[in-house]
């Protein structure tokens, strides 16, 4: 494939997968809006970002995540209390999902070599790395910006761990399962 075609494909896929991630996040935010009043929801919006990270590497994943966070940030559906908190909870938190791309090579080679265990391991490790980095952004934000919501006598760090963990852990597990199902159904050359 010519380099200009590859760049065009890269940009088109980023746009499409960012839009898909945003729509998936809107649906989950609508369904779970009453459970996490300061923001957050169990969501599969990370799946398109992870797909881009495994397909195009860190660059594709980070750019898709950044654009997803930017869409949430500017379209007014985000829970933003201060500019710094907004940047941390949206722009940085969704960008770091792209670090799942650290395992893109392992996933691709595992698929090409028909080594199911290899590509599934890479997929799970990448999904965990991206999700944990996102969780850390929300965890820090919870401590710094949302500590006043902690119940009296509860340490702020514990409050942030519980609050953010209750939606991030299920999101991680569901996203990993969906990633395995999607990648196993795709032709090898698609990743």
C-alpha cells in the first residue's frame, strides 16, 4: 500500500473509531448516569481505542483516545469541575488507553503464527495496561478534586479507589472479553 493511502486509511480509521467510541460512551453514560454522580460508567467505549492501538500501535491508540476525550470535553457531556480535572479525567485518561499498543506486535505476530495463546495474552496485557493507566488518572483526580465527596471518616484515597474501581474494573473485564471475541472473528490482516 502506498504511503499516502496508508496515511489516509490511518486518519479515516481514527475518525471512525473515535466516533464509535464516543457513541458507545454516550449510551453507557445514559444508562449509568444515576450510579456515578461525579462521572464514570461501565462502558465498552475503550474497545475502539484498543482496536486502534493493536492495529496501528501506540500512536493510533493515543490519538484515538485523545480525540475521544476531546469530544467528551467539548461537547458538554463530561463531568468537568475544573479545567485541570477535565484535562486529567478526559484528555489524559483516554489518551493513555493507547498504550495498549505496546503489545500490538505480540498480538499481530500471534495472529500470523496461529498462536492463539500468544495473541490473546498480548491482547489482555494491552487491555490491562491501558485500563490501569486510565484508572490511575481517575484515581488521582478523585483524590485531588473529589475528596470532599468521601464519607466522613473514610480516607480520600480509599474513596477514590472504590468509586473509580467500581466502574473501571467491570469496564476492563467486559472490554477484554469483547476484544478477544472481535479479534478472533476478524481476518488476520485486519489487525
